[in-house]
């Protein structure tokens, strides 16, 4: 129940940029609206970041016997995905850079979620309340990723298994595929009763 706003900006290497906002506006004696928003992108050495989200919420009856909240949450992203590179005996050869991106340019991890939430809190008195929450949501995931690994010994020069000492320009690599598509729709309704009381000299 106050007017307060906060804006955050973060800049970094790899063209990293992130902006977040949190805005709260009192709309009545017992009501307020709040908005959270986020935007984030970076090239991240080829493993890009590209996502945004927004979450508005309206709440009324704050502090009264019956308090209500309705809100929406929306997040969308299309990022890179990095399965990294195999390490050998706890260390990687100087032939490979641990911070490099070894995925394909077509690799990505995309998806997001959108859900709405409604909440009701009934306060019987200062120590007893019933809280009920209903949520309807949709979650999506679409992934295409490359897993870069060393080929087996038979495919390597001289038929020798790869080690930190033998890695070189002729080392044979395999590119696996990690593809996933997942969609989920959900409906949840939950009620919780909370109470405080004294019994046999103890607080419960």
C-alpha cells in the first residue's frame, strides 16, 4: 500500500544487457497494482541470451477479512544452449578453449510460460485464515542442441583413445543431437488453512 518504483540496468561483456522494472501503485485504501518486467539479451560467445517477461498483479482488500489477488505471468525466451565439451582427467587440452562455444549456429532453446493466478484469503481472526489459490497455465519447450564429443578410439588417428596429451588438429569429433519438444497445460486449485492456538501451555 505505497507508491514505489525501481528500475535496474546491468551491462556486461559479450554484449550483455539486462533491464528490470518493479512498479507499485496504490489505487485505493486497500488496493494496489504491481508490475514486474524484464528484458535480457547477450551474444554470450555464440551461446546467445534472448528473453523477456512481464507480470502484472492487482490486489484488493489488503489487510481486511477478505483479500483478493489476480495476476498474470508471461515469460518468453529463445536462447542458445551449450552442452560444453568433454573434459579429460579433470582438465582440457590447450587445443580447446573452455569458454568457447562449440555448438552449431542453428542450436537453440526456445519456449516460455503464460499463466494466470487468482488468490483469496479469508481471515477468521488475527490467528486463523483460509487461503485458496487457482492457477491456469501453459508451458512450452522447443530445443535443438548439439552435443560435441570425442569419437571412439577406433575412429581416432592411430586407433588411440583421446587423452589430454593426444588431442590435436586430427582428433575426430562427433556431433550428437539433443532435440526436445514439450508442451504442458495445467490447472491447479489448492486451499490451505492456517491457525495458531495454545494447548497445554504450548503454542501451536
